[in-house]
C-alpha cells in the first residue's frame, strides 16, 4: 500500500504556545511549507515514500499566524488566494504554491492527500453564525459558500439541533459546528460541501483526503461526500478518534460507509505508546485495527494531535515504534515532525536516516501475512511471510542484549542479511530457524531492532512520475474573476518542467454564439507558449512559472464564468 508522510507538524514555542511548521510570515527566512514540500518531493520519492498528507489548505481564522493550523477554517474556498483574515496566503503558502506542490509530487511519483475540515467554521464576520466572504474582485459579501445561523448547531434564532452523529458524547463544539442532517434550508450545507469538494479536487488534482472528525459528523453526509462527483474516484481516510478496534470496524464496514474509507488506527497508536513508554513488548501482540482489517487501517506512531497532547505522545524509544509500524500490515503514515531534522524544522526529532531505511525495508521486503515468532516481556519477533520475507526483532530491554532463536518462513539453510546494518549475516538452520543477538535499548534510543531478509535484495524503490491536470475556475464568487468583455484575466500560474507536454482546454459558460474567448500560456521569459479558443498543446521550453491568461473580445455583450483546464508536468529540482 506504500508509505505516506504526514507532511507537517505542530511545535511548542518558548512560551508553551502551540505553533505549526515555521513560516516566513512569522519566522523570516524559512520557506512556506508548500514550497518546501515541492522541493523535497524527489528526495522523498527516492526514499520510498508513496504519498504526502497535507494539512488543511483553506484559510483559517487568523490567516498565516503562528497557530493557524487550518482546523479553525474560515473560508474553505480560499486556498491562499484572497486577502482575508489578515493575510493572502494560508499558514502554508498561497494557491500557486499549493498547485505546484501537488504537481511536483506527481512528477516525482507521489500521491497527495488533502485534509478536509467539514465539521466546523470559525471567524464569523456578520454576527453569530453568519459567514461572508470576498468575491473574486475583492468585493465584500460576494464569495461562494455564505453561511447563516440555520447552517449550525444551536445558533439563535435558528437553534438547529445536533445531527445524529456517531458518538454525540464525543462531539465537542469547536467554533461553529455545521449541521448537515438538520440544515435550514434542507441540504444547503450538503450541497455547498459537495460543490466545494468537487472544486477543490479539480483545481488541485489531489489524489485523496483525510476527513477530519468523522465521529462528530453525520455519517450519511460523509458517505455521500466520498461517493459524489470528483470525490467518488479519490482515496479517503477518516479520523475516527477511538481506541476500540470494534468501533473502528463498525465505522468502516457498516452502513452507510460500507468500506468506502480507511480509518486512522488509534488502537495501534495506544499500543505503541504503551510499549515504548513502558518498555515492554507485550502490548504489541495482535494490536491495532490493522490486526483485524489491515486493508482499511492507516497506521501511525504519532500525528499532530497526539504529539502535542499531554499523555498521548510516544515519548521514548520511538524508532522501535517505527520498526514495528513499517514491518506489519496496514497503510503506515510517518509523522513529519518525527522525520525531518531540526535544521529544517526547529524542534523536529530528526529520525530521517533511520526512518528512510525502514521505509525502504517496508517497500522492498514486507509482504504477506504477519506471524509472531517469539514473544516475552521485552522481546518480540515478527515474520512477514510473503516474498521475499521479513523477520523483524524488537528489544525493549534497556539493559540487556538478547540472543534469540526462533522459527521463520524462510526454510532451511537460507542466507539472511540484516538490512538495518546492525547485525552480521546469518543463515537459517536445518529446521529453518534463525539465531541472532539483539542489542539492548540503551538510553531508550529505540535502535534495538533488526530486520532480516534474504541476502541480495538490495536495490532502489522506484516511483513513476506523472503529469497533473488542474482546472482554474473563473467566477465572480470564487477567487478568479470571470471572463469580461475587453479584459484579460490572470487566471493563475503553473510550474512546468522544460521539455514536457502542456495541454490546455477552455470552456466558457453561457456564451453560445458570442465572440469566442481566448486563453494564452506565457513561459517564464514572457514568450507565448500556446494559445487558443478551445484546446491547444505545446512542449514547454523553459522550467518555472508559466502564467495563464483568459481574454474576451470587447464586442462580447457580457462576462461569463470559465474553466481553463491545464495538463502539465511539474518539477521539483528547480524549485526556489
């Protein structure tokens, strides 16, 4: 299933305040997160990652401020393209940077998952439960998605009741809680969310999303959203914050979800926390939702919530947790704050060299069912039984190295190599058993693990790069103005790689029989790469920002919404 990177993090400043990844808006000299990820895409793909999970990309209350992680979303359709909440960019960058990060990831062979926050809004600006947004021309109260008291739980004068969410006792209000079952007028919030989702996925070309707080969201709406329009063909994982595997199974497999979405494996997280913080192997036996339904489990060691919530973190021996995570079944997600060095993100944990090795092991060696070959209070040995086979041994004992002999699925007389580099090569005996010596978990550094497989399995993990297709929507109530008589509209920018194909298609709505609108794509040098009235294609001759324009003849009687869809190949090597 690959390995995904949760490509952002939360930190504490010297005053104990939670902040998100460094951003030039508050820490000059560091790149926006989206620009950083665009430049990192090739290296992450070469390390073996298959996908990036972005933070929420909509404009949050507070704009680009320190703590604006995106969950206090104000305008879902403002992806860093409107001057709202004190900034044009979000905490992570602007709309151009978002589209470039997706295209760069695709060019490197990575998928991109968004983080959808549809449970709540914050920052009301027209009275209780009233949200109004800027239009494409900056005019107030003209933006799409306006909300009123009837869209929210318990806001006078509408006073709508709470939806029949899965677990009302765990449904905590955060800002204004949207209602979908009880919206007034009926379906207003559902239809707006479906329109938003279709627009977001088409304008970014993201490959899927994490759906935030499904435990507090009406399940029929969640199911309808994931099965509608462009979303019907995307990958989804749900945040259903629950430590009971049975509850997660109910969410994923019962009606109305019916296995449409994977779910974050909180039971495995709690087991990893108990094992690493407590120094014992036994919590890992058969742990997690992945042990019950590995194809619907997104496994993780920590994430931006658990890592900064007292009592929820894995605080020691974290590499042992990653050795387990990247050896067993499920779809593993690596937390960016664990991964990147502190030179990149001050306060990050810098486990990249070891995690890169484990990602490679996961992608090249881990296949088939997982069998426990040895277990006691301190040591656990796991065997993935598919080809080529993987034997992972973990030692939580901080004092004692351990010599272990155990059965394997490799067969007799097979040469085995430890792909962590911690142990000399070994060979299974005449009964297919392996004997090896596990180092102690000295200083709780978590490096007391071994990963054996057949010798000679070296080689890179290869990802196939691909093009990206993004649609730029011109409409008065979005973020790009519609086509207007006698005017040229700057529709946006794309970051293309020289020598690759670029294709564009323009559709103008409501202009049958009128003089045709035209589009043009300008190369970084300002030269025209291609232009036309409907469809055109060319080969990029320069790498960098290409500017998109849409113009309408002065003879046209009125303006009109448009969709300019561009297919191109991004680039990560020359991001600046």
